[in-house]
C-alpha cells in the first residue's frame, strides 16, 4: 500500500536577482530566507526516499495557449523538458542553469489518469508540454545537488476563466490520495505559487498584496480547518490575488485533515512569499 510521505507548498518565483530588481534589498533578503527554508524542506523530503514527487502548479500560457486551456492536466511519458525561450522573462531566465530534462514517473501518472475517469475526473494529458519556473524553481531549490526523483507534473488552470473551483481542486487532491494509497509507491507532493499577488495580466494592481486574506488562509491551514477553504469562490481568489491558491487546494485535498506548519511567511509589496509543510501521520 502506498503513502504520501511528504507535503509542502511554496512560492515559485525563487530568484534573488529578480527580487532585487523588483523590490530592492528587502526583496533579496526575504526570498533568500524563503529559499533557505524550502531547501530544508527538501532535505526532509529526500530523507523519505520517496519513489515519486507530484508537483502541482499552474501554466503561465507557456505550455498551453488559447487554442486549448485545460482545467487539470497531467504530464505523461518518461521524461519532461524544461521550457526554453529566446527572450525569457526574468523569473524564467533562472531556468537556464538547470538540467534540460527530468525523469517522470510514468506509471503513477497513468494511474492518476485512468482512475480519474472512474472518479469523475476527465483529465487532460500531455506528452509534450514543457515545465517552466512554476515547477522547476521549487524542485531545484528543494533538492540542490541531490538527485531529483521521478516527477508527476500536474497543471491547474489558475488564470483563464472559467477556472476550476477550490472545492473541485480539493476533490481532485482526494483522488490523488486514493491513487497513491492503492499503489505500491511512497510519494511526495508539492504545490507552488503565491501567496497573494497580481500578475502582469492585471497591470493596474501589480505591486499589491492582501496580507489579511493570506493570514486567514494560513490560520485555516494551521488548524486543519479545510471546510471554509473549500467554500471559497474563484471570484474571492481573483479579488485578493490568490489565484494560485488553487494549486494549494489540490495538495490540501490530498493530505486532509493534516495541519500545516508555516516554515516561512514574508510580506513584500509585490508578492507575499511562503513556505509551508504538513505534518503527516
């Protein structure tokens, strides 16, 4: 019987040079402190010797386009390539020093897809989509020079309306937990993004955060109170800059009723940074 042996969520723009430019010395200091805690989380994950790592993140219209925007998509195959761009944004340029290709856990991904149909999830799948900073910056920060286990990248549509609801994402996380529990593998899961911020798709609000709402989410996660989180609406997340919290909702469904431990929370005028870990039985 398989088991989820590690769970963590974290911001996914992890580049001190980017934050130096965007927020000055304070930005560099805070993202460095956040990255330090994420690296410590990675040490604890590596100690589990997990067979696979599920990474739940969002697409920044890099892997997909308006031709097709899947609500939930699982990357299948044996390997995945990192995204490459001739004129990458600053937070994607950080990928250039990272490995070009990563192993995938083909069997686990296929079971998530196949069992999803029986559980009411008609999941999209991709053989070719590359992974961007939302996946690779956290994974590489966690692992440093240590080997990276086979990945299962999962995309959540956090940007393009209509998005899946927080409750739908939570229920999908429950599906992931059932698949892992019926498997022979020990698995880690991370979710990436945020906390509150407004991307450049929302130009009038770039530079704003909603710390009050962030702390409300953190309070519920620390107490293991997942019911009010499932009652959130996509509109509430959009209004507060919490769009990427949909990724976190998938993780919460996978580990509920576990309680969160906040390893780092840092306020910045552009984005609030976080690193959170869950205590698992």
